[in-house]
């Protein structure tokens, strides 16, 4: 299954969605509270740029795959782009949209 994900552009987008989602959750629910409540900024300083890079990779790849697959922007692409701003959003999009498209 994992090998298949690396072989297709939608599969690679799914991997980025999961990684971006995990980094956002860790950042919001662990790193930021550590920084602001307990004054421990180390995780936030190191994870912030990693999450930023994953976010940009996800956005650019979502746009690239949308053009490549000829998705209608109003039907699929915008939902995928909005999902990366919401904690757990990329997991939902992976489950509801990307997984089904990848099976086709």
C-alpha cells in the first residue's frame, strides 16, 4: 500500500496531507501550549519552520495535482486547500476525497 502512494501524484499528495496534518496538530496542541503556558519555546521554534515547509509543499502539490488531474476548482481543489488551515482537516480530506480519487 505505501509503495503505491509514492508512485502516484495523488498518493504523494495524500502523504503530504497526513504529514502536514500531524505537524499542525503537534504545533497547535503541544508546541504552542508549551511555549505560552510553560515558557518552553524549543519545540515551537523547531517545528514551526518544518510545518511551514510542509504547508507550502502541500499547497503547491494540491494545485499541481489539481491541474494535472483537471479537477474543477470549485468542486475539489478549493476544499483541499481550505482543509490545510483546519486541524484535522487534511485527515478528513484524505478520507473523503483523496482516497476515493486515488482508487480510481
